[in-house]
C-alpha cells in the first residue's frame, strides 16, 4: 500500500523530500543563534549643546541579537555602539531613545534594554584643584628624587556641579626607572574623587610639566606616606578629601632594607568610626633597620573630610486639582498618579515617604467646560527642603470639566 501511494504521487513527494533536505542543510550551515550579549554596552551621549554637560541615569544597555555562531565568537563590547542623540537638549532632565549599532553587518539587533534613558543636562561649571605628584619606582642606586616641581601647580576642571563636588584633587604619576639625572615629563592629570577613583572630566591645561630632580643620596631615601584604612565609611558618606602632613618623609638605614621600600605606611585607621570630618594623628609603621630623618616622632597628621552622598529615588505621587471656578465640576483627571524622581542627601532620601510629596494643580485659569491639558513641571511638586525634583512622568495631565 505504501509503495502504491508513493508511486501514485512520486514526483510531488520526491520534490518535497528534496526541499526538506535542502532546508535542513541550510539550517545546519547557518547555525543561527538567538541570545543576549553577555556584557553591557556603554552609552555615549552625542551632540550635547554647548554650555551643557550630560549625566546619565544608566550608563550601559543590554543587547539581544541574532547572528551565526561563528559571528558570536567574534563579538566584543567594541562590536557595538550605544548612542543617545542630545541635539536640541536644554537644561533639565530628558527621556531619550538609545540607538544601538553593530560594526558587524551580520548582526541583527532585536532588543535593547533599556531602550530609553533619563539624561540630566546641567550647566558646565569649573573648579581649580591642586595637583599632587605620585612617585613610583626608584632612581639609580645611590640616588634619590628631590621635591618635584609642577608647571602649573593647579588645573581647572570642567563638568557639572554635582560632578565637581566629588573631586578633591588631580594627580600625575611619575615612574622612576634608575635615573641618575633630572627627569622632565609632560603628563595628563588624573582627576580623583574622594574614593580615589578616576573621573572622566576635562582639564585645562590638558598637560602639565613635571620636573623631578635626582640627587646623590648619602644612604637617605625619600618615601611617600601611604594611608592604610580598614572598614568602610558610614552608610551615605564618602571620603571627599584626604590630606597627609607630611606626605613625604626621608628615611635612612641599611642599603638592602631601603632598596626594598617603595613607601611607608601608617597604622590602619578605622573608617567606620568616623562621624564627621576629622584631623587625626596616625603612627607610621617604620620597618626594622630604618629610621626617620628630620621627623621628631614617627607619626603624621591625617585630615579626613566626609561628604554625604547624594542619591535618587522614584515615588508615585497622587495629583490634586484645586480652585475650580464655581459652576464647573471635575469629570476626569488622567492620570491620577505621576512618578516623581527626586535626589538629595542619601539619609534624607532613604527616610522620605510619599506622604511628604504632593502635586497640586490650580484650576483658576480654567473657565469653560471641556478638556484641558496641564504640563507637569518640577515647580508643581511639593518636597521637603534639601530634596530636588529631577523628573516627572508623564509630562502632561488631562483634565475634563463639566458644568454643575
């Protein structure tokens, strides 16, 4: 029976078999894979208007895509570009699209998370900060570095006010590698926040000249003082400034011991016990066989400055319409609730409740029945002192009025 069926429709069935085999071969050859790229793709804000700086609410996106397996093996973060176009932006918060492109034409992007981000545009501010020289390595045996000279000794940094508040200093790192003569370099300053993390901010000038004299030592070596800490700062705070006095000490001792030293550390300071900015005295941990030169006591003064961190949080806040004209009644208010994103000191924001926020719309200008639109602006939101309204979603609310 099977034979008769096959013989009765032989050509059609043969064609179906050939097509099935061809489709199977195509799928095996293509080996298409659908998935999410394992790494985050950094977001770049382009076309920022002059006089503004862009601050992202989220710095990366996740990308889902379709590509052949061989292409997946070639993918890296550099294979993608995530761009937010800031053309026409004004000071304040904007909700903008994220466009992701791939440098590999074989890649088909199917999803971007998030596909929109909040971007805060602030006016460009500037701040002058001192430059600190960090010496690494060693001069030639029998030689030591003298006091470095900088030109200029300060730089101007540019960014938003919130970014500049975190900056404590700029540093240039000079690496010694057996020099016997004066070392001169032009280096790019690195901008550091209170946690010692580098910040991507523009500096003016972009380079500074560093001159490090190298002098013959009579078994004397200059060492930078390294602050050792334990624990973490209290929740909601960060170290915004650390200053050691002196920051460099001269030591003498056995040549083989001095050769092994790159810095001299303080005894550990517990950060968790700090409640405010303080000046502390920290003993130096001086190795055996080494003694300090021109320093009566083996201790330094440590100035620690604590800054309360700023954080953000979103609340759902109900809307209230007041001051209706006599003879009019409210038939519809849409939406009834708006999402309000606020920023402020971490402890204050953490304790904040929705009951402390309110959005009140005044209907004094509405004189007729029908549908009216209100634009929601930060000034309409009542918040406690010290709290800043960053954004309101949605941006408009619809009011329909009828007659009583």
